[in-house]
C-alpha cells in the first residue's frame, strides 16, 4: 500500500455525529462491491490506496448510542478539570425515553412563548412584549443544589473537542474551547497524526462531520487571499465538482463558516493542508433546513436568528416525513427539582445532528463518486521506458524514464513544497551486493530528481498557448555501469505522494 498514492477518509471525531461513520462504511461497501465490476472503482483500487477510519472517537460515540444517551462534544476524558459538579443543570435523559429533549416551565419573565400559528413551537418573545403566557426553556436534565430560583446549564465534564487538538494553529483553552492541554494530547488525535505522518503517500483527505449540508475547504485561519494561488485554483476546481456531484454547496471556512465573526475555527483541515500540504475537505452531512424547503439561509447565522416561517416549515417536515418524531409533543412531567414541567421539542440527536434513519443511506450515497474522482486525480508514478546501450567492453549506459500519469502534480500542492515535506523523484540503481565485477562509473546509486507536474491545465493569461515545459511530467535517470554482459540490474523510483515503481534491465 505504501507504494501507491493514497486518499484518507475519516469520520465521527465528534461523538454524536454518527452519520459520519455511516458515510465512511457506505463508501467502503461501494469500493468492495464495485471492484471488478465498475470501471472507475476498479481503476481506483488497482492504482491507489484508500485509508478509511470510520470512527475516530469510539468512546464518545458509544455514549451517544447508549440506552440512556449522553451527547458530549468528543472523547470521554474529563477536561479541563477532573471533578464532579456541585450545582447547576447537567443535561441527561430525565424521563427515560432514550432521548434528550427540552424542558419548559411557565414563567412571566420567560424568554419564550407558544407560536401563534402552531402552539407546539416555542418562539422568542418580542422586544417590549408583555402580558402574555411566557416560558423558560432549557435542556432536559437534572439539577444539583437547586436554590429554587437560579438555573445555570453546566458544560459537559468531558469538555474536549478533538478537532481543536491538532498541531496547526493550536491555541489554549481561553482562545479555543476544547483544545486540550497541548497539541495531540489526546490518544485519538495522536493516533491519526502519527498514522498520516508515517504515510506520506497521502495526498488528499476528507473528514465527515454533521450537520449543515455543506462542503468546507481550507483555510480556517486565513483568507483566500493568503492561500497559494495554484492551491486555491485546485481547491476551487475539486470543490465545484463536489458541489455538482453531491448537491452540497462548497464554501470556505474562513469566509463562510465561522461560529462567530471574530473567532477563528481550526481543525484537521488546517493541519493536513497547512503543515503537510495535502488537500483536505470537511463534509458536514445533512441539512434539515434544506430538507424542509428552507433554501435561502446562512449555515451558522441561521441559528442566531431566523423567521418563524422557517420553524413552521421544519415542523411540517417533521409531521409529513418523520411521523412527527423530529419534534416531540410536549408532555407533563414531575421533575425532582423543578416540579411540574413539560418535556418535548426538537429531537436534535436523531433529526438535526443526524438525518432520520430512512434518509441516512440517501445522504451517504451523495459522496462516493466525488471522492473517487479526487483519488483518481492524485499523482501516479509510472515507468515510461528503460534503455541499455553498450559504450564499450563491459561498459553500459542505463537510462530509466518515469512519468506522472495523474492530474495533480507529484507534490500535490505548492504548500507542500513550501513546507519541504515532499522530495523530487528519488531514483536508485541496485547493484548486486558483494559482486566486484559490477560498479558505477558515473551517477549515484541514489539521487533526487525533479518534481513532476501532472496533466492539469496551467492557469495563465496565456492559457491558449502551450506551456514552455511540455514534458514537465517526466524525469530521466542515467547511469554508466561497468559489468559483464548479461548482468541483471534492478531500478526503482519513488515520489512521496505519487507512489513507487520498479524495473529490471539486462545488460545486453
């Protein structure tokens, strides 16, 4: 596998984003069932290697799948402090129905009211509004040391966000919540980092998350203006292809997907691209908004403010397509601390954070063709030609020509060249060990050749003119060898992200 260019796919780094694992396994099934039957998949598996890690965060996922679920952000280690809470509300399934919903209780000072068009919905109270029936709404959970007046929702004791634990642009807890005590402090993150570093043949990668129904590309920490233009062109081309094949809009994290306009989000994509120069996308699977017919909305901003008509569309979608299960009916419940309340509202886990069961395969089926196209575009080292020519008695000139048959250059990105993480083609001639009749007259046993371009078109104002370096996808090694006629020699070439090739020549 190390001798082939590689594509990496992972999912479920965040505990409750279970559909990410489903999408990884769906692609694995497509690859296994399609090899030998489908042309593109057969070509892919014969010439490339696909590394798939369906569940980066198994412990957190098990909590989300439990009979009495807990929906933490990532892994199960307590952070930043290893201590029990002594007060406040801790989110959990209070009524034992296997869901974590919402609790509401009447309060004239409450911030919510029943929607006039559909009383099942809770909508914000208008500025200056008074004289109505109002409620306090909070997550389902239990309280410790309740004083009868104040309720504060506790953060999860397991406050890590594994996607903030990668080396690139890592910042401490005060700047990036859940980052951990230091980069790769967590075993899940370190395992992924170690694997990818030990496999420099990985040239492109995708990480599955949920939800928003978007394809996200780097950078998370800088504007497009700060990206290497050639890399940005490649990203935009593959992102456009992804948009066409999946129906998901492809956007920049920096420009279009910030949790807060003054905050910077970093994660796996920043490390893989900024440090290693491999192409990387994050796919946020599933959009309940789009499913309900809400099309003109911004992915993050919508949660801060949106018209009540959107909520009504979502409720109708729940009624018509989910048997009303996406929004649970409000039911009376005697809470051990709060007394008489109601539990109900949106089931975030099973209909928001993840698509409902009957739609999960449909969502997972959007992506295989796009991933296959990216992987087939990776650089691929090929043997072009070998030549042997006699120069005199027992003296031979040996030539070994290779080429990159892939669309992308052998280095994949200009960022990789900047970071000096990829070498040019490494050529080697393997002389028979301990044979005094065989020696090199000229050339080195091992040496670094040039970087190889791919057959991607070069963006230029003179695009209609041929490039000056017509054969930049090729490289030739040459040696002069002294050896008896009939000697067999092994030749090899390796490009870090384009794989390795071997050839045998006979001096004749």
